[in-house]
C-alpha cells in the first residue's frame, strides 16, 4: 500500500493516566515493571495486546478502567462502533460511546482497532430493508462518516466482518449479498480506503484459524482485494474451544502473510464447559500460550486482542449455555493462569539473554561503553515515519540515556517507552520506569513517530548510548 498508518502510541513518560475528558475522572498509575504487565511485555516486542471494551464498564468501574489502561496497549470497542450504535436511524449518528472509548485510548497511549463497518448483525432494520442502490448509498455514507470522524485516531478497521458462511466456504447469505451482490465487499473497502488512506483495512472472520474451506474462501477474497490495493490485513477472531487450537493455525496465518498481508488475532477467547476446574484452567493457559506465541513469533502478526476483560464480561455464556470462563481475568479482577501464560508468550517483558552452554562456563560480556542503541525506520509516509529503536546492554544496567542529532528537519512528534528532551534537533532521552534495568546482553525497545519534509527520506542517525 502507498501509505502506512502512523502508530499513535503516545506513552512518553511511563506514567499512565487513567482518565478521559468524557469520564471526567483522573487516576494516575505508575506503570508497573515490564515483567508484570502484558502491556510492558507486548511493547518490548512491538506487538499489540488488545482488549475489547464495554462502554458501560469503562464509564462506571474504576478498577476495570485501571486494568484496561495498565495491561493493554490497544483497544477495540466491543459494541460501540457497530452500525446500530453509531447510526441507529438513517443519517442520525451517535458517537458518544465510541468517542469515549477513542478518547480513553488516546489518553492512555493505546492504539485502536476499529470494529466494524459492514456486518450482517447489529445493523439496524432500516438498512436491511433498503434496495440495492439505496443500501450501497447508505453503506458509503456510513463508512465515510465513521472513518472520517476517527481518521488519524483509529489505526485499523475491520471493514467487513463474517462475510463467509460456515458451510463449505460459501459466501454468507446476508442481506448485503442479496441486495448488492458480492461487489458489496469491494465497495466497502474502496470507500474505507478513500475515507482514511492511512488506516489499515482488515477482513475479519471466525473459524478461519485453521486451513479449511472457510479460510480458503477468505484467502480467495483476500487475493482479489490485495490485487486492487485495498486490503492490509486479515483478522482471525479466534473464538476457540478448550483443547482445540487448530494444528494448522501457524501455517494458515503464514499463507496470508505470504500474500503480503498483516494478520491479527482479533477476538481471542477460549471457552470451557462450566464449572471450569483447575486442570481445565491450566489447559486453557496452555492454549492461550500457543495462540499468543504464534502471533509473537510471526513478524507480520500485529497483535492479539482478547474479547473482553473478565470472564463475566464475556458474550460466551449468553450464546453457549453451560460454557464460559474464556478470558484472562476473574470477575474480581484477579489474574487467571491464562494471564501468566500470555505474559510468557509475550516474552515476559524481557528479551531472552543468549543461551549459554550448560557445561562450559561462559566468559563475561566484552567490556564496552555499556550500551549500544540503533534506530530503524518501520513505516515511512510522505510527511513522517514510525521508528523502532533498540537499546542493548553490554553489561548490567540500571538505566540508559540515548542521544542523536537529526541531519535535517526531522522532529519527533510522539514517542513511547522513552522520556526526555525529545522534540528538538538534538534528541536526548532516557529509559522509562519499566525498561531501564537490563542484564548484560539484554535488549529493550522504544519507538517514536517523526514529522519530516514532504517526500524526503527518513534518515537513520547514529545514536550514542550512555549507561545511567
Ligand atoms: O461480544 C459482542 C456481544 O456483546 C454482542 O452482543 C454480540 C452481538 O452480536 O457481538 C459480540 O461480538 C461479536 C463480534 O462483534 C463479532 N464476532 C463475534 C463476537 C461474539 O459474538
């Protein structure tokens, strides 16, 4: 694609302020050590760890807000961005709930994965009753209005959701298909692309985690959209059943990556027959670890979103009576075994030190200046770029400072996992609370976005790293 989205993670000082203007409630939480939060661990490996959030809980439950802000670096509205919530009647848009969630994400330095424009559920009857031509117009207006409103604030969108049926990979027989024919999918993507060229556009579905007839159909649709430059990623919802993580999941995701696409686990939950005993919870933890590891180890997997915070927040028991306990937190906000296994899969917030031969003793790391740091351009666009940076400790460190000078007019506009004097021609920044302590040989990361002269190349200055 021509444009790449700008990462909007704005954590500059390592302090998460759990507040939104809409909520009018402020609560500062010192960001815990990287080892102790999913967010810290995910940041270190450059992945999203997301959660689907409920507007009501975000409004009314301070503990919920606090955990959403400290444990996750990405949000999806579980319901607040769907058509019935944003345009309940023709042309009457209601953004109170969606705005509050996007504000919250912004206040807490989180990305937003938008869900969803075109779905056969939670779309009001007035849309379903329209003729093909009128339905097309309503779809275009809806996507334009919602995408424009959140342009620059929502990083990626599930443009269409669940367009393939469960029977043999046939297209879903939805009111969209009946009124508009299969072209409704292309129309949706063309509209979304034009409305927000910087957002990543996804096709999202369930039961496509394995290599099967349904994922084959998604693959064919994806090929067509890729050839038109309209698709950036595939969302694998991953509403899974205990013990049934598909054996082909990794290879299946890889074949979409091989099309040049990003992949993302968009709605992860793993349900258990109730009541869940401790061995089932342990098995669930293993299943979670496997799914998150698949994403952690696949460079083009952007991240994992869990579909709700606590077990009691989940949609599962309502739809599958007798099944439940599918998420990472208990209803009292205590962590389940699956929480710890997700943390493990994300690398525990630490980069593994090089493995040493258990028989021979290893010599201490060679003496150096203490640390080295490098910058790399992740995604450039005409007037800016996102950078990833790595700081590597040559010996045990309790903190670090990096400095460099931009050769031209490049300037940092926002940064994460680093603090200091960041916005001038000479940048001087230090670790934040959770990424200063490093063992010899260990690495950590920070990142930032820059603005630059239109069309210029994003330069890669040499960085000097000094231990604290
Ligand atoms: O979790 C959502 C639940 O609160 C809603 O009642 C339901 C309505 O259909 O949608 C649930 O989320 C779904 C998501 O939007 C699309 N994939 C399946 C999810 C679970 O049903």
